[in-house]
């Protein structure tokens, strides 16, 4: 969606006020706020590629409950070298 810019007349008595912005991450399942560094993303991939991929933002607790029903995936890539 494209938004058009609104032209405003420059009024010398009007001042622009800068405000801070904060992004709040919310769980897609429960609607609870996710604290910084305490969330997880759940990715669902269908075997039928036409359905695409679904990504959910969830809290740590919700991810643990969902993960308890699944299995661990091995890490990919080379193993780190042993230190002497």
C-alpha cells in the first residue's frame, strides 16, 4: 500500500516535536508481551511447497511447551576444532 505525502503549510508558530519510538513484540498465540531476548520464532514448513511457510513469534514458555512435543534438530555445519 502506498501512502501519499500530505503537504503542510509552514507555520512559523508551529514547532515539530520529536518523540521516541518503542517496538513491542507480542506473542502470536497468547497476545502476551515478549521481553527483550526472551522470545522465540516457530517456523512451520509444509511438505507441499505451495502452502508456503508460517512463522510465529512466541514467548519462551510457549516455545518450550510446543518443543516438548517435537524432537531436537542437530546443528548444521562443521564441528568446532578441539582445543589443546
